[in-house]
C-alpha cells in the first residue's frame, strides 16, 4: 500500500519527533538509574507570573533607603539635571524637557520631587516649580493630580520611569474631565487650537531653557550673599569688646 506524497510529508516529521522523544526518555531513564536517589530531580520551568514575582521581589528586597539611593543614582546617570535640597536623598529638583510632538516641546521645567519614607511602595510626590499651563496641574502651587501616578504606581517603577513615562504621558494626553486648572480644561474642550497656543505662550514666557539657568545662578548668588552676611555679622560680634 502506497501512501500519498502529501500524507507521507505529514507523517514523517511526526515519526521522527516521536522517535527522538523515545530516545530522550530512554537516555533520561538510564541516567536516573545510574545516579543515587535524591541527587537528581526535574523541576518545571517557572511561569511568567513566577518570573514577574521574582523580579519584583529582587527590586524591592533592599531597604527603602538603599532603594532611594539606587534610583536617584540611576536618574543622575540618565543625563537628567538633579539639584539636591539640603543634601537630602528624599527631596530634590529635576530638569524636565517637554516631549516632542506636543505644544510643550522646547520648554524646560524644574520639577520638585519628594520621596516618602515608604518609597518605593508609595509613589513619589511631584510638583512643577516652573509655571505650566495644563488641565491636570495646579497653576498656583504646581501640584500634579495624584491619580495620574497613584493609579498605576508599582514598586517595580523607579524615578527614571517618572520622567520618561509618567510626565511625558501627562503632557501628551491631558485629562480635562478631572482638572486642577479649570480654565485650562475648559479652554481645551472648547477650542483645542486656542489651548495649544496658550500652552506655547506659557512655554515662551516661563519655561525657556535659559530662564532655568538664570534662576539657578540667581539662587546661588543669593546663597553666597547670605553666607557673607552671616560671616560679617560673626566678625562684628567677635570684634566688640567685652563689657
């Protein structure tokens, strides 16, 4: 009895595969018999869920202070300008550039970051020091709507994710239905073109890169003057004769 060519082409790979499996099974059986008991065992490959849990436990197994230090160093190595506040690892400023293909492109904002004691189990607090026109950012305080980060935050995220994912998404896709700036939200829903024009005006007025540098120089000069005043007052007190 002859098999049709198409049937033979289907059966042959199956037969070869089965023969390979039988050979592998016999080889494994002989190997297990040759090795003393309790010295050889087969374990199933970890599932995707187990791999994810293992990665998450690795990222969060260190203490919060070590994790803060590690994430901050990673942020600095990612070419972000970071300014420490009072030499604290929990409060600092970061320079953030507006994403491409958005009306915020070309602007640079100074962002204040505060890491809670429970970080990374609790999300960082983010606020714009430089003024920005955005429905989900309070124009006076610069605070960002907490739901933007809290709803999706996980210990697997770090500070680089905040500035490469969360904030760019915030500027690219504003949510006018849950505003902190009611005027910006209303303008966006009423006239998108006028809203984007207002955004660009704010960028030009407040968020030019040279303005950020000038603000830093002014701050450093103020700090130097305050230190000189303090030193001069100490010298004056030291020069006065005792009564």
